């Protein structure tokens, strides 16, 4: 259903004189492209009639697909979704990093809401009227959203449902429950399973548990999208484990936000890519995504050692009130390297507060932990622990730990696709939530020439569509769904910055989702023609 001013999604529109970049990586060409009934009907000469959009000098591409989005609640709270449609995004993949809000029950939902407040907020007035994956996807459809959405069943949420936040192996009955809930989610239309192996409770899972669950995913034709155990010390070992899980389970593997971060990994992207190439040569079905920025973004609580987060948010806060536990935490983060901080000793100068849930802490936003420590005349760990306690684990941070040479090397790999990993809440969130796709087009393609325009578009459209099994999406061809973006190749760029992170992109002229305009002449229309795209035995399509 289309809501707002986007017009009739079935109406005919002709993009006249467009430079077509079709999503396959093939060379661009000039043509008229006609859409009607929500589909691309003709390329070149075709029936007359319908509204004409002058596309002379502009590129017409398939709509962009965000392979790693954290819009699970944003789509319900602000369904017009300006952060993404103004970038040309027409489809997002939700349920990332092993943690989201389906499947849940009345016991796990309150704890997950608290744990994920830094990622998604925790709106008190939202009607939480779903508990399973099918119910969540139905809710997206009832709300009416601007973009299409796919969903990954989150492993951490499965684990919480079956056995809480316990640091142990599941019993046979608990593992059976995880399998059953996973299968229910896949039958309801999820495209695979995500895992968050540096976040509680997913971090407590061993390799065997993940192989067992990925075998279920493989049986339904899905893929595993892991946030693996480390992106710092032990990063390569973490990636190798994910490949081994794929080999043993027969499950497709998509390495989300594939990075090599922190000082220990400077200049080491080639080692990751060698591992990827060896896996591909061995027949592993492997793809990856990355964002085009150096800093990462997560919750401050994610830096805690795993033992400190066992039992869930309430148990974590209780430990933060215990001086002996706090000293153990301080020792881990400052001296030995917390597993939550990727096995690396925390450098407080690289950890910058981006959002808080407690209004009285707003003065910390934009400041590094090191700066706050100097101001308060205390140690960095004291600031760290104080923020966690006072903000009840709701603080989000940027981690300035990336390396430009690694970012460029990874994005050149043929298995690469694009994911923003953008958090949409907080006082100064990471600008990747508003700028990822135009930054690839403008900075990395046009200005630096790291990728050609055709290759850049393919990594945003046709290749992610193939990974997701999308039915007639991700390409400009007759009979394909009219998810389209029209942009100025000389002007497109990201305007979002770390100081002003919610600035819309420039140069994105027109965006269609299922044939309805969600952006027209650079302005959002308020239309909500998107839908949940569900995997079926015929591929992934809206039911």
C-alpha cells in the first residue's frame, strides 16, 4: 500500500534519456525506461503515455540494498524513513548482529528492549503487538513503510528465548527449542540467521552450537550473517571459525561489516582476503559487506568482558554496583584486553560518546572517554563505569579504530557488497546511517576511482539481491520490480558528517519503491510503498 504523496504505484512513468547502470556490472548505456504497475515494462522504444521524468545526464540504477541495517524499530516509528530513502536505499536487511525483537516472549522482550536501547531506542509508546518473526513482518506491512525489508533470525534472541543469558552450553532440549524457533522464523520468511559473537548472550555459543543451527538455515536455503568474535586481536581466527562453520553446515556465509580494526590489524586486510579467496576456491558460498568509514559504532556496554554481562542487563548493572567486580572489569579493559573490546586494551582517546538515554548525561555527547576523564580528574575506566551505571547501559559510542588501506582493499574484493551498519538514534550517531551509499558513489568511486561506477552500483544492487534470493529485484530489466534510483553522477555525495550526522545526501534526484516515488526532485514524498520481503520456496518475494 502506498501512503503519502508518492502517487499511484501502478501509474506509468517514463525516465527519458537516462544513463542506465543496470546492476550487473555491465557498461552503462543510454535509454528510455518505462515503469507501470510497479514493474519495469520497457527499455528503449515502448508504448507512450504516463508521466515523463527528464533523466538527461542522470544515472538510473536499481534501488540500493542495505545489507546491514539497524532500522528494526525506526521503520515503525518513522516509516517514511528519510535516512535511507534520501540515499537511494529501497531495501534493508534487519535482525542484525544476533539481537532483535523477534522471536521473543514476555520474559525476554523487556530485557532485549533494555539491552538494545543504545542501538534502537526504547520507545514507551510503541505497541509491541508481535512476538514471532511472522508477526514482526506482518507489523511492517500493516504500518506501511517506505522501503522493502528482509529479516534475519537473530541467534542471540533465540538463545535468550531458550536458555536466558547463561554462559554455558545448551542442553539438548534447549538446543531443540532454538532449532524449532529458527525453523519457524525461516518458514515465516526470514532470509537467514544473524549472530553476534561479541555480544551477550550470543558470545557464549561455541562452534558446535552454531554449526547445528546453521544446518537448519541451510535446509531452508538461507545464509548465516555473523558479527564474528573479534575485529581486533584474534580477528583472523574469528573469520576462520565462521568459514569452518559454513563448511561443516553447508550454509551460505555473509561476513557482515567485514573489517580489520585496531592497531594490531593495520595493513592486514590482505590476510583476510586470502582467507576469503581460499574459502571461495574450496566451494564455500561466501559474500561480505562493509561500510566506507574508519570509525565503528556500538554500545559502550559492548566493551565489557563477557563474564560481566552474563545473566542480562539487570545482572550486569548489579555487578557495576559492586566495587570488587568493577575492579575486575577495569583490569580487563585497561590491562589484559576485554573480549567485549575484541581482545584489545581500551584506548580511551578512541572511544567517543555518540548518544545517551539519560538526558542529564547529554554533555558527554561528542566527547571521548579520555577527554571526560581529564575534565573530571579521574581515570578512563572510572568514566566508563560511571557512564554505564548512570545511563543504565544505554550509552552509544564511536570507536575510531579503522584503517583506510584496509577499507579500500576490502571494498575492491569481488565478493563485496554494501552495508551501512547505521544506528539511527543518539545525539550524534555515526554519519554512515545517512551517508554510506552516496559516499561510495561520490568519494570512493568518482573522486578516488577505487571502483568504477558500474562496479559500485553492482555491489549495491544486483549482488546483494542475489545473496538475498530476491525475486526480480536488483537489476534494470523488463519484468523486474520498479525499485529505482535516479542520481547525478557528478554531484552525488554524502553530506552527513560526524558533527552533523543527519544531513541528507546530495545528488539523489528520484527514488521509486515498488513503482511509487519516495523521493521526487530531491525531496521525500512521504509515500510508504515498501513491504516485508519473505523467503518462500520460489525465492524471496512479498506475500
